[in-house]
C-alpha cells in the first residue's frame, strides 16, 4: 500500500525582518531619491523641506526586492513593507527563524505580537456642561472666537474605526475626510503568485468583518461595535452640532486609519487588540498624504504571548512603533499619543509606546477636584492616568564602560481624563423606529481615559498651525509653545508633565498670527469638490456664523449668470450647512455666495462630467 503523507507548513506567528541596507544601491543615489520625492504631493514636500531641508532621504527609498524574494524562498509570506524601518513583516515558519537570522543581509528578526490595549470606557452621567468646562479649561473657545477651527490643517486619527457622515451621529455628519484606510481588515489580492495585503477604504462598520453585537435600539453600551472607540475619539476633534456639541478642530481635513481590532470575525468580544505593524503602515501612509498632526489614542505594551515591552524598554528607542513615530517627527509631523491608563495600580509601569518617544507629545490625564469645605475646584492629576518618567541609559563615547541615566519628563502635557463624547451607537434611523421619539437612547455620553485626553491637545496643535501655517513641518516650535505656556511650565513633573495647555497663551507665545480673520463668519471647504454630475449629485456647503442671522445662497456660473438661489432664512450662530442638489447643471466652475445681513462669503466648486 502506498501511503502519501501530505505536510503543510506551520506558521506560528508574524515577524518583522530588518535588513542591513537597501541593497547597496548602485548608480546615482541622489537621482533615485529625487525620483521618489516626485511621488509625494506638494503639501508633503513642503512640510518635509521645513523639517528635513529636503523632500526625501534614503529612508524613503524602497526596500530591496531581492531581499524579500530570498525570504519568500524560505517560506516567508510578506504582509507589510516599511521603507522607514527598512524591513518587512509577515508570516514565518517557526523552524526558519534562526536560518533567516543568519542571512548576511538580515540585521534583526523580531516577533510581531498582538497587544492588549489599555483604554477602558468608563460610563458617567450625561452632562454637556462637562464638555463645555473642558473646552474652556484650555481656552479653546478663545481660539474659536478668533475664527480658528483647523481649516487647512490635515489631522490623522488612528483608532478602531469611525462612524461619520450623513445618517450617522448628528455631530459627525459634516466632517471633511480627505483619505481613509482600513489596516485591520484589509483586502487581499494575488500578484505574481504572492498574496498582497491592500488596505481598503471601509473605516466604518463592515458586514462580515466588523461585528456589531446585538440589534438596535438595545446596543449602545461601551465597545458594542468595532468602531465605537474611534468614533468617540473623533468626536472630540471633529464633532459639531450647534447648541449641543463642539469639537476642538471641527474645520480641519481628516485622514482616518483603522488600526485596532476589537472583535474577532466570528463576533466574539475580545480584549482590545492592537498590532504594531498596522500603526506603522498607517503612519507612513498618512505622512505620504501630507498629514500635519497625528492623534493616536492607542498604545503598545503588553503582548498576548506574554513577551511585550518592559518598563526598561520604554526608553524612546526600543519599541518599533516609537521608532516609526520619531521618523514621522523627523519628517515634520506632530505626533500626539495617549500615555495609557494605570494597570495594576502602578502608573510607572503603565506608560505605552509610542508615548515614550522623546519627540512624541505624550498626553496624561487630569480631573476636577472639589474642596469639600470651600467648594473651590482645581484640576489635578487623575490617578487612573499613566505617569512617567522615561528612563534612558546613555553610554559616554569617551569611556564606553561609563553610563549616564537620563530621566525624560513624560507625559509632556495633560488634558481632561473625562469627556463628553457622541454616543457612537446613536443613529438617525432610530427616529424612524416605532416609538423612536420616546426611546431613551442618549445622543451624548461620558467616558474616561487618556484616549480622550489626547485629541484635545492634537486639536489645539491644529488650531495653532492654522494661525501659523509657516510652522507646518516645525513640530518643535509648536511643542515649545504648548509646553512653555501650560499650567506647570515652570515646574513640570512625571504625572502631568508641563501641565494643562492654554490654547490662547500658546497662540500669543508664537507672536502675531499669520492668518487673521477679519470676519468671524466664513465658509468651510465645500464637499465633494470637484463633483461629477449625475441625477443624484448633491454638494454640502458648510459655513460658520458668529451671530444669528438671515442667510441667502446664490450660485453663479463662470459667465456671471445666476443658476441657483435659495432663501435659507433665519439661521442660528455656529456651524451650519446647506445641501444643494445639482440637477442638470452643466460641467464648469461655479461661484458660491452666501449673503448674510453683514457679510458676503465666497467659495468655488468644480463640476465634472
């Protein structure tokens, strides 16, 4: 009897493989770097020129393909390739690890671990007053009053996913999202016999991949859905509903990346998971699109395989995600990351990467303390927020045996630990359910964590960049303005760093703003723009009024002919929007004019076939 034994390769984990070089490129290296620089948009090049003095460097050159091919011959299955780290992550047979380590072009092999998150949701009674207190604590309202809302600034948000746009929450229906990618549930394509991972663009709920537990209207508990955490974080930055909720940078352009998994594909509720290479890939992608500020409410520390990073590894040099964050900083990106929350009652053991990065703005948490006798209030460190410092061991070049222990203040800044956020499980469809008008499903809920502290500071950074656009690509100056004017700028500590930022003081620290709004009424970017004409084409015209006013909308073609008129009528102060159905409009350039009792606001839209 002939017995055929069929064996299959066993892949026990994902690994990063780092290379010694990029193939010792031959020819004119400068010409190769110049070609790579030509692939980036102008906004990316401009920021890099300010930060690096050049549009690209060797770190932007592609990883040497023959090295990856050699790995594949040994059974390696590539997943993500990182130019900055000069490495590739993917599946690797356990019995091939040592063999690959011995290859002459391999510098190091590290396991990619699944990591437990540390950003719990803590329910509290709904109170819009608490959100107003947070905004005013940091003088964010003062910058809003000057007309700043983040216009022209690109903010990247890395999290679990996001629900926004028409039909989602009322405060998230007008966000200007210019790019989005899903690094958790990407698509796979077969190319030249290899399975290639390609991020798709579904960052909201995705049938069959994300899992939404339960059915409406019962599902509005914390982390009921894959996208809940990211949606709540996004609302602090970008949310806007007149009279109910105002985010920090509601006028910014957003680049959204889904990098964390909450549920498995069968719908089982699992520990919040993060994969380091998802974040690294997202950072390189967002940076290539010209991101100015990255708000990251995720952290890496405790791996599922119990290896993880130790407190000693939180030195700003060891964790791969920290190295990637520092690479983004070197290219002019302001990276703002949560410090993490306390695990096991020991704040010093709870700091997470990349918050340990020297140039990463790591954010801790404060809460309001009320004196039981006097009733006076004071913002103090929240004991549930992780503390520093970062401890780094340096070796003197003169005597290699002599070491120097450096203590780096972390967090850099602190912001409110507790915040009002949108209820991510609320949808406009509730209003159409039987009895929907009486359902006790709140529009807004409260939560806690340094996850929520982080977007406040990222938003302030965006407001400052709007006022001083020449500082794009200069994260050090923004950092200096924030830390030099924060509440503990003269006596920083390892619990709140330099303290709570003051947006108005930071603005004044930078001098006379380059952008000054004479009028407090203005039009935000019209979207989509350009727009392709069809019978269902609709554009949204968002605008902000300083006071209640009467509004008219007029649209003119390139020849000055009035093609559309709408008497909008009495409109409340704050952010508003007008929907315009294009109908049978001809392709061309059109001028949009919004008339109020005091001002005339202008914008343009490009209509394509």
